[in-house]
């Protein structure tokens, strides 16, 4: 592949064709990133802050045009794209404000005259990112990484190439020196050489389990640190005392947000039998009420998936599950890349909709006898991004935190990312954390300084 052609998934129109860079240009970009690192790391935090705050300001000024770009490249409804850009501004403001505190030297009393921990940047960091939140995934990596004094390279999903180029331009327009943030239009084969290049010090990947295994293998061979944010199969536990009238909309959106293309979406609804019928009828009513269709239309809540291939993959997972005995409650209809919101019941543990990640708007409903069985069923997953439980007995739910091995546990709320809270998974959902203080610590050298007379 020496070119990339992007396609609007809703209209199927070709958008643009891009040339990949050759290895000579790639090497020049790596050298620029390394040279700029030596300069950028010497900037005072206040000078980095000024630039990141400017990024936040530009994001808000440009939110309509960036949202439109995401709609064209991956089908996200316009209004949801605007919210995504606002969240990007938030993460920039968050790190602009807090990086100073997070990175301050930490004095430790020992028998030394003075001893402390300092947090130095690592150098050039490579990010490999997915298309589902084309701006957010990149910004939540870039804001802490650049504030810490590193420089960044981005290999974005090919389907969101214009977003990737716009993000580089955004940093340049905000006054980041040339080479602080560069987008690389490269193939998977070239990425292998980027990771093994001495210039690159670490890799952050957000993507599928398969990509995680591949990138971790290459990085491991080269002894490079990785942060892996991979797939998920989140459980949503609905206990018999759940307040359905209050929370049913949250539960439905937990699955259907972004046409189901979210790693932290609720993919398995584990419902105790006492409340099952009431849950199913209210859940179905809510899902049926969504406006489905053209992502450019302001009212649309669920639009097409990001490509026909992806919708076909979901359709195949549903078909296999139906063959194994699942029953359609709603949906299971595909028109091109548009997969209509779907609810399946009679779901069992051997079905793809239970044991695999289904990256589309399909809710798998599992009926269980009681609370203990619900927690057991929720834990029955190779993935570990997050779980949610809906119940009025919040204190009792908190006692079960340790029963779930995931990276997040949400009570009466959908699993969501927030710049102030760490985000990441366990098991095959990956390792490492983004966001909060933990996120900025991933790409720094935690250095012990010891001084005596
Ligand atoms: P993907 O794995 O196909 O691609 C992700 C990125 O990795 C892309 O840039 C892709 O080009 C690159 N990539 C894939 N294989 C590669 C290889 N062999 N060498 C070099 N680069 C490679 O994933 P996707 O379809 O873009 O995104 C959907 C997946 O991402 C889902 O599994 C979803 O759960 C996951 N995801 C996880 C999180 C999280 O925070 N945990 C967030 C969003 C998405």
C-alpha cells in the first residue's frame, strides 16, 4: 500500500487519496522529532502550558469544522463530534493547569543530605491510534506526553487521515515548535522500523487486541515501553433494585454511543431475573426511540458505522450467535455501513456476542438468577476495561469492587473517561493508564536523585 484513499461511510463517496511517505522522508521526520526533543524539553512548564492552552482555545474555535471532518471520515453524528472536540479542549486545559504539580520534584527523606525524585521526559514517543474517536484518542495521549517535555509521532488509522493531518496543524498553529508533534502517513510494515529505530523511546497504542499483540511483540523485542489500550467487553450488571426509570437511558446509551464503536461500551447486560422483563421492555423502548440515519443531520443519534466491512463483521458475529440460539428482540438489519441498533436475548457464554468484542450497536442480554451469579458472569471475560452496576444499594455494591478485576467500576453510571481519573484496562484489554496524574507518569523517567556532602 503506497496510498490511502478515505471514504465517507454513510454516502460511500471517496473523499481523498494520500501518498504514504517513503523511508528517507520517514527517517528525516524521526530525526526532526529527536532534534526538537532536545529543544522542547528545556522549555519551562509555563511556556509549554501557554501553547497547550492555545490548543484548547483553537479546538473550541474550530469545533464545527473538526466535527464535520470526523463525520465525513468515520460517520460520527455531527453533534457528538462537537462534544468530542470540547472534551479534547478539556483534557488540554487539565494538563496545562496540573502538569506543574504532577511533575514537581518529590522530596524523600533518607540518610542523604537531600534526596528526591525528578520526572524527566523520555524523548520521542510514538502513538498508534484508532478511528473511533479520531481527535479524543490522540489528544488524551498528546496533552500529557507533550506537557512532560516529550515529542510525539502519530500513526493514525488510515480512515481518519485528514483528522491526523489537522491535528498536526493544530499543534503547529498553537505555537508548538516544528517537530514537537508530527503525523506519519506510513504502512504497518514501516511502523515496525519506527518502533525499532533508536530514536523512538516508547509506544502508546489504542486499538484492537490483535494490534496490541503485534505492537507489544515488536516493542518487546526492542525493549521499548508500551502503553496498550485495547478492546473491551464491558458488563452492565442490573440488580433487582435498579432504578430503571432513572437509569435506563444511561444504560442504553452505554451500549449505543458512537454506533456501538466504543471500547468501554456496555456490551453484555447481565440482568437478574426478578427485574428482567421490566428491564427488557424499558430498554427496548429506549433503544427504539433513537433517531437513526444521516450523521450530518443534527437530530441523528445513531448513524452508520465507520465502514461497510466493520458493519459486516458485526453482522457475522450476530449471525453466529443466532445460530447458537440467541433471539432478536430488536434490529439486526444492515444497510451498507448502517447497522441498526440491535438487542439480542437468550445469550449464552459460548456465543460471539458474549465472548468476543462486538464493535457495533448490539446489546447482548443475559438473564441470571441472582446478584452473585451476576458478578460471576460479569467477570467471565478475557477483557478487563470496566464494569458497571445499577442498584440502589450503593454501599453494598462498593463491597464488590474487588470481585471485578477490571480497570474501572462504575455504580449507577456508564463507564466513561474523564481527564481527572485514570483510564485503562487489565487482562487482554491491555496495560498502563492514560489521563490523570497516572497518565502523565507513563512517559517520564522516574529518576532518583541523591546528594551528600
Ligand atoms: P485496529 O487495531 O485495527 O487499529 C488501531 C491502530 O493500530 C490503527 O492506527 C492501525 O493502523 C494500527 N495497527 C493495527 N495493526 C497494526 C500493525 N500490525 N502494525 C502497525 N499498526 C497497526 O483498531 P481499530 O479498528 O482502529 O479500533 C477499534 C479497536 O480499538 C477496538 O478493539 C476498540 O475496543 C479499541 N479501542 C480501545 C480503546 C481503549 O482505550 N482501550 C479506545 C478506543 C478503541
